[in-house]
């Protein structure tokens, strides 16, 4: 493990990233750091490239220009992906008839890669149960994933994302289709992960109410990075209004 | 029952049949969930070309079939990826071309005879000792590799993108699964024949999936159904003088039906 990188404050460095799907430009010259302990919200209208940006950071897409550094390593050399948890955008691609229990969904992530030192079956179970407990789903562990409600499924996916005790957690619109009371609990839970467990959180959201309540940093994306900074400055700068203006622009383009 | 203890050919058929059918069922669960159930059917037809080539070149048909099936399986995969062709289209192309080549080669080799027919309809009771050990050996290796990669295969079947994001080498494992499938299809061909091997892959797994509430159950139930089908199928075939392949497949279908009804209640 690279100690110097581990101690430095910057976990992820996004440097001058551009990306296009064929002729369609999706991201242009995006640069920003993610610091240890941040609770960063990425906001921006539909189609502004938020999901694309996260996929590039996670190595799922290759940028046409620029580079991502993860824990001091270029993304293409980085291989310790357990340090990074990911909850994809609304798991609509999930087969509702897939025969996996909530427990198995978490186990996939936990057991897919070998552990050193090896854990006993019992230790494995404890880790998986702990993750389910953190999202309040321990009583549903034997339920088939497709038999759970959308919000419950989402919680299981969060359990899956945190089971390896990642340093940083990416969530792509995790609360779509989740009722407002559960949302409250959910964001309290993220707060706890952020403040107590010290997990850095990167959250894509359209819910600006949440942004005001919990986050420390805001990145506002609209193909380009319109704003990046602390939440307090964000409110002062009125960047929010600009973003809303951008929203109209981009939705007419479609 | 004592026939099973005294006749070597029955023991061999039973042993090879059970191992191969369980490997088929195990892979079948993954293939069905990957929406790739027809790959077995397609590869089996390509295997026909391999067998005919083997007979033509006077090389052991089974080994030739293995090579051709693996190549075809990788070809189907590449065609899907690179040419952006739908999976079922790629399978249709490969299976028909494979069959066409098989017909040409078989005619050239003047081997449209009992030999080829045993490959088409299966002749497990005529399986030779060397083929038994090859089949069992390969089936055990297939099962072993799947169990070793169990969580990875399950993860990438369930949620490919998240699996990738957690650092699983999905591309490589896809190739591995494809090769395992090809090998298993060829083994299954020995048991029930080219025309029925798809049943061995799909029916027990589909039956297991009817009742399973988790993945482990799906795997275990499917394997049990495969086991029971071959065991009972061979016993029935022997005593009633039925063709073994047809009996095994019909039995697994009856079990599927039973599970289906049981689930509805
Ligand atoms: N697979 C794809 N092929 C082609 N274009 C794509 C693909 N995925 C996304 N795009 C395009 O890239 C642009 C950005 O998409 P992206 O999913 O990153 O937006 P987003 O900010 O996450 O939007 P949302 O708020 O709706 O989730 C969109 O305009 C979309 O048309
Ligand atoms: Mg998105």
C-alpha cells in the first residue's frame, strides 16, 4: 500500500476530463479534487453528464481526454477497488426474478474477491450482517431481492456498497423512489457513515433540500463544471440559480 | 437393480451421465439468467461439424468437437460484442453454418451412418471407458471452476456494471464462462445427443429456478433434478427398452412440470 498517498488529503483527483458518446459531447474539461472526509453533492440537470463522470472515475468508461488519479495512482493502474463503494443509478437493470436473497446480494461484493487473511464462515456472516444492519435491512436478509420494494432494494445496494468498508462511497441518485421518511433516515445514515466512520461520500442528487442539509461540498455540472466549492460559498454565489437556468437550456436541447 | 451392479456399460453410462448432467445444470442456471439459454442449442449444432470433421480426418470426434465448440462459442461472443449483433442472431448464424459444414463433411467422409446418428440422438449406453473418464474428468473440472468463481459469476450475472466497478475482470470471466459452456455442451452431446443437449442445460436449471428463493438453492435444486433425471431415466430406459436420451429429457421435463404446478399452488 502506498502510504504517502494514503495519508494525503486528496483521495481522488479528476484532471481535465472530457468525454463524448460519438459526436455528442458529454463532459468538457472537468477538473476537481475529492478530499478525505468530504460529503460532496454533484448536481446538474438531466443529461448533464453526472453519471458519466462517476463511471469515468470508477474506470467503467475511458475519458477521451484527461486523467483520474485514485489514492495517488492513475485510475488505469489502480486495482484496490474494494476501497471504493458504488451504488449505481436506480437499479432498473436488475432482473426482478433473479434468485438472489438480500444477503447474497451483499455477499457477492464481499466474497467475490479473495480475502487475506482468510475469514471463517462465521466472520464472513458477521460482516455481511453488519452491513445489512447499517441500512436497517437485517430482518430482510433472506428475502428475494426482487420481492423487496424499490426503496428496500436500494438499501440493500447500499449495504453491498459499504460491506468492504470502503474509504469512499459513490451514490448515483440513491433516493429516487424512496419515500420521504425513509429518505430522512437514509441521509442520517449517510451522515453517520461520513462523520462517525469517516467515509468520504460523493452523492449525485436532484434533491437540493438534501444538499442544504447535509453536504459540505458541491459540484455543479452541466457538461462543464459550472461550480465546485464548499456548500456555504455555493449558497452565497447564487450558482444555484445559474444551474437552474442551465437546466432549461439543456432540456430544450433534447 | 442388480443389472446396474453387474453390467459395466450401465455403470459407466450412469457415472458419466450424472456428472455431465450436473455440470450442464450448474452452467444452465447462469446461462438462463444471462438470457443465453439458446447458446447450448446453437453450440450443439456447431458440434455436429466438429464430429463430422473428426470422422473425416479420422481424429477422435470428441476432441475435434471440443475444439470446434470452443472456437464457435468465442466466435459468437465476439460477433455479439464487435459487430453489435443480437445474441440470438449470432447463435442462429453459427448453428446453421455449423450444421451445413457438418452435412458437407459427413457426405465427403461417407459417414452418414450409425456413427453420426449416435451423435445426433445420443448413445450413452454405448459410451466407452476412455470417454467415461474424459467426460467425468472434464465435468468435474467445469464444476470446480464454477464453484471457485461462484460469487464472481453470480455478481456479473446479476449486475455487470457493479461487478466491473468492484474490480472484477468481467471480460475475462465472460470468456471463461463461454469456454466452460462449450466444453459442457460437447460432454452433454455424448449423453443425450446433439439434438437434445440443450434440454440438459435448460430444463433442470429452469425447474430449479421455479422454486428457488436464493441463488444457492437454485444451483442445488437444479443439480438434484439433473441427477434424478439421469438416474431414473437410465433405469427406465434399460428396463423398458426406451432410448436413454429421450427418457432422460422427458423425465426432467416432468420434474419441471411438477415444480411449476407446485409453485402455482
Ligand atoms: N450509452 C450511451 N450512449 C450514448 N449516449 C449516452 C449514453 N449514456 C448517456 N448518453 C448521453 O450522455 C449524456 C449524459 O448522460 P448522463 O447519464 O451522464 O447524464 P446524468 O447527468 O446522469 O443525467 P440524469 O440526471 O438523467 O441521470 C446524455 O445526454 C445522454 O444522452
Ligand atoms: Mg444519471
